[in-house]
């Protein structure tokens, strides 16, 4: 009873405390930038010049792209690498539309219905239309296919109509992009003097002699650099330290799960136990399909192409013989000789193609058999091919395909031709339809074998995996901060790796292919923060975020080492240039000056004004410029370069070729600049755009 009384007496105080706690909680939520009052929308994957791209909007476009990819590649399974590529593709489309769309509108660039018709059915067909409606057998564009498709489009499934609309949108955007590129390209103009100077700068070569004093002749420790000099150099070279994107730097250790001796022994034992059943079995393809880690290969292989010693020996053995177990590509393999024969080097054949399309397969098969019977009874093959074959390329030639080597045709067609004899008439089904094939000739014969291989990959067992996981977990559990990380690495002698320029969309790290989750963590972590234990492919990774830079300029402290190299080189250049000047006051001859300086004269084998690489010297852009600013056969002033300070004499300059034509050179330059008009405007506008890429929060 006393407890209840006490609570009642303190009720006002409790209400006040609870109220204060709620206010504190909400305030923390506000100032953290992540709560219910935050201005940031966690469903946005990015923002382009104020246009927020919501996750729903991005995913809708992504799903459309995925469906198109599946339809084009005829696949239902998409691996993570391809999915990442498709996401990048969608983001690039948003970028291009967001950055260039306004430009097109301002310029009044439009693609009207008439142009769309012209691209789809008219005289100026879009390349993708030509590709989409090409005959699969010949690769030739078929205009009738386009017309038939569009006439029946309203009868097609909704999914097909949607894909066609997306296809039209693509070619409309592509035409607008090409129009803009043409507009910019036509505005390119190269003045005569510019073209003339460019040709001279790339074609006239200087030859002569030089001597130089190496920067390495001055000990680094003798060069003192003040804070003011660092600051001044940082301002001068700041452009070199500009970051176009946010970057992160991490250190990490990787505990790789590699198969051990026991795993290797287990894989070998697997094949040992299968050997007797494989040797006595009659259906090699089924046996391999059920028990091998690698698929069955039904092709005949020329004996001359075999390189594995075990297989070379097997080819000379009787059919049914097995090899000993051998190691190949991290797997133990047991191979059986299933068949051996000889096959032609090349075959000449002709065919009549009957497509299945919307007809029942049995109807088309019956028609093919009927045509084959008619040909056997005397009907003219060539006439039937001209009138009936769905392959216009060969049909117009009586079905003749000429000579072809093995592997050039689809497998059912190939096997019929190379497994048959001259004069055979066969009916074969392929992905294109039914073929009535007549073998007209076969050239040459070579021994071939059909091999059935059962493979057991050497992979880490569960026990190996668990042991490595336990080791990685034990390592991670002892760490509290970045200092602990480094101490543990040093103590255990672990190989630490560094990734200095990790960008927000990266999916790999040095030695780690599937590193997307690690990169995502790096962009959420604080400098010095330790990561959780990540599993990436066959390894466990522990990382620490060491640096974090936002888009803009790297701070001076981060580039101080590079600045030190630049400043030291400049100071050494001043000292060595002063030394040269003193010598040149006494000697006007290069050889005498070099002897006084304690160096040697070397040949200058050839340099152009526009080229920074000099034969006999190396990469020296300042020296290249000085060569053409100094009077010939005159001893130059000292020129500080990349390796040292140079003095030189230009003995001669080459002349332009006799067939030099300014008009042709100018046209060539204009062509080069116009060729860049399609992409460079987008790149320049992208630099100016305000882009926020938050895809790492979701993918």
C-alpha cells in the first residue's frame, strides 16, 4: 500500500520525466537526420539536378530493362554481375535523360511521328530495326516482317506490346541524341592556321644533342620545405587533387577458404568409387549428367587437338577404355572413350528450311518428310528450295550452302552433315525449324573421338569452411578499434591489403570479386570504424575504414607527400639551373659545358612539338616545347624537366612531307572533333550537374 501511495505522490514528477525523455528522443531524431522529421527521403536512390529518383521509379525502369534483357538473351537466370551491370545501365539512362533532356527541349530538338515511321518502315531504317527483323538464317533484313508484326501488334500479348513501346522509346531517344551530336558536330570548325600549326607540331622533328644534371645528384634531406611553401604549392597544383566522386579507403584482411589435402583426397575418392560403375555402364551421357561436376560434351573431338597426356593415350585405346584419374583445372577427372571414328574436314551440302512458327510441329515435320520423299522420287531439289525454303540466302541458290567446316552450323545440322555420307538425304530439326538436307560432297578424313568425362571439383568441405570461419571470427572478436586491427595484423603476420580509391558503385576490391556489401558498409561507416565479419565468395573479410573523402578537393594533409615530391623537384631544378647558368657563362660549347658539369653529351634522336616523348630521352613535355622555342644550332638555356635540368643544341629540323595537303589535314581534324561530339557534351554537362547517387543504400 505504501508503494502505491509513493507512486501517486510522485506522479507529477514521473509525467515530467517521461515528457522530457520523449522530447529528448524526438530532438535526437531530428538532429540525427535519419528520423521521422528528417528532410531526407530514404526511398530515393538518387537526385539529378533537383529531380529525385525514387526507389519505386528506379525499380520500375530496372524491371523493364531486366525483361528486355531476358527476352533478348532468351534466359531466365541473371547472375549478380549482370544484375549490377543492368542497374548501372538504368542509372546511366536516368543521368542522360536528366542532364541532356532539358538541353534538347531548349534547342527544340524533336522526333516526330513521320521520323518514327521512317526509322521503322521507311527508307532510313534504324540499325536496331534492321537487326531485330533480320532473317536468322541469312542475316538479311526482311521488310515484310516489320509490316506483318505491326499489323498484328494489337493481337500480341500485353507484355509484347509493352516491349515494343519501350523499343520505340529507345530509338526515339537515340535519334534525338544523334541529332544533337550532328548539331554540335556541324558547328565544329578548324581554322587554317590551327590545322597548319597542328600538322607542323606533329610532323616536324628536331634532332640534336643534350646534356642534363640529374635531380638524384642532390640528396633529398638537404632540401627544406616550409609550411608556407606547402600551402603555396597546394594552391598551384590543387586541380590535380580534385575528386569527381566520393571515395573511401579501407585496410582489410582476408581469410581465404582454400581446399586442404583432405578435401583433395575426398574428391579423388569420389571418382575412385565411381570407376567400376562408369566402366561397365552403357549410357555415358546419363552417367556424366548425374554424377559429374562438369556437363557432358556430346561433340566429336579431333585427335590432333588433344593436349592432355592422359587423353592422347586414351585416343589410341579401344572404345570403353578409361583413363587413370588425372588433375585438370582444380578438379580430378576420369575420362572414358565413348566412340572413335573418322569425320570429314569439310562438307558441301544444300538444304530446304521449313519454319515451325505458329504451326503445329507435327504438321511441319510431315511436310518435311513429304518433300524428302518427293526428292527421292525425282523432284528437283533446287526448284523446291527456290520456291519453298524459308532461308532466302541459300534458297535463291537452290539451297546451296557451299563447303563448310565442322562447328559452323547448329549442332543437329552439323551432326547430320558430318555424321552422314555423300548423297544422303536427311530431315533434321533445329532451333530454326525443319531442314531437308542433301550432302553433296565431303572432303578429307580425320580421326575423331567422343569422350565422356566425370569430374569431381576440389572444393572446401564444410569442415574446412567452419575451421576458417572460426579463425576469422576469433580474429574479429579481439578487435575494438583501428589500432587493435593493426596490432593484430602485425602480431599474427597476416597479409593486410589496402584499397585506396573505393567508389560508391564498386563491386570489387583487390583480390575480392564479390565485395559489394563491404563497399556499402564503407559508405555508411566512420573513419576508424571496424567492419563486421563479411563473407565474400570463398573468403571472410574484416576491414577498417581509414579515409573518407567527399567530392571536391583532397585536403592538403592527404596530398602532402605528393606536394613534397613536386616542391623538392622544383628546388633541385633551381639549384641545378643556377649551376648550369654559371657554367654557360664560361662555355658556349655544349661538349665543354657538359665536361665542366661532370656529365656527358647524348644524342637527341627526334622530338616533335606535340609529343611529350622524346627518343633517347623519355617523357619530357617541357623539353619538347623548349626545343622548338630555341634557335637552331644555338646552346639553349637550362630547362628543368621531369628527370633533371637540360641544356641542348638543336642541329636540324625536318620539313613537312612533299605531299602535305592542308585541306586534307583540316578535314581529318574536323572529322576527329565531330566524332567526339556525341559524348563529350554529356561529359561536360555532367561535371556541372548536381548529382547525388544513393544506390548503395539499396543495392
